[in-house]
């Protein structure tokens, strides 16, 4: 895994761990599985957008006249396209979180297996660097897979309609950030418990709990009351304890519908990801093997 220059240069050590993460993901068909599935969906989308039925529906929009045909076509097309992008990005977000946690949780636990951990600890590399490198590699895998799918769908849809909206490409950032937040907890749980199953359950469970908390938080904001229930207090506490992954979905919707982004959840997710990842690295450094 490490050659002599890598032992001398700390950055080469770090990049070697990331490279090893990609190699292991490739051997486990994590990369190939994501790529093949995404490519199949892109090809299906291409044929859907090129079908005669879809073209006729788009033609009906084009011939609709409200004074200025070109303006009407642009407004309707952008509206329909943004609705499609919004629905697709939020569905993709849930799928990426759930499938991504399943696919990458083993990349951490594989380092804790007997024999592997003995070999790693014999290397002159700080323990925390293994966890940081594995975490970074896993997040990069999710980023690349997500970007490949979104880029493919964007090219297919935009070339078919003739309107190119680059905002959809930025959804990759929010999906990756949401995954990074949840995955930092998965990494921490994996190290403490050495249980891949438990980390997966906790990660996916917290993702959906965060959605419920976010919905409750939004309802509470809209319906202002003087008194706060104990459930509301607990929800508010949990909102600031766990990464605001559900709000990354809201930010994608805001981005595609030209609304202001929610800035606080972005900083909360980044900050809490650093906290949980640091806890995981500290636990790994202190753990007896």
C-alpha cells in the first residue's frame, strides 16, 4: 500500500490511502455497480426524451401562444424542466444516501478486521490518517458517481429541450455534502462498535429522523406560538446535534426554483461532519486491537 516516498511525504501517505479506498471499492464492484446502474438510467432517459410522445408533448408547449410564442416556450420549458430536475434530484438524494451508506460502510470496517488492522498498525502512519483517508475516498466516490449521473441526465434533457440550466449540476454538491454529514456519523459508529450493520442502521435511521425533524422545524416556523412543547424542544436540540442532511434536499429545491439558499444548514452540516469525524479518528487512535 505504501512505498518509500509515501513513508517520507505525509501527503503521499494520505493520497495512497485514498487510492487504496478506490481500489477496494473497485474490487467490491462498488464503483462499477454505481456506474453501470447510472449509465443504464441515463440511456433510458435518452430514449424517453427522444420518444415521439415526449416530442409531441413538447411541441404542444411550443405552439401554445399567449402573445409572445418564444417567451411562452422559454417560460413553460424552464418551468417543466426545473420541476423534473427538482423531483429527480430529491429522489436521487434519498437513493444515494441509502445505497451509499450500504456500499461504503464496509470500506471503514474492512480496516478493523483481524490481520488487516495488524498490518496497518505496523506502518509508520498516524492512525487518524487512515480514517481521514478512507472517509475522504468514500465521499469522493459518491461525488463522482453522483456527478456522472447528474451530468448524463442534464445533457440528455437539455439537448432534447434546447435549454441548458447549469443549476442542476450544482445539486451534486448538496447531495455529496448531505452524504458526508451522515457518513461522518457512520464512520464514528463503525469505529466505536466495530459493527457494520449497526452503523448502517444508525446512519439511515438518522437520515430519515432528520427529515422528520426538518419538517417539524418548518411547521413550527410557519405556525408561531408563544408556548413550546417538550417535543419541540427536543426536536430543536436534535436539529443542532445531527448534520442537517434533509435541508440539503431543501436547498436543491430552492436552487432549482430560484429561491434563497438555506445557509445555516450548510455550515451546520460541515461543522458537525468535522466534529463526528474527529470523534471517530480519536476513538480509532485510542482503541486497543
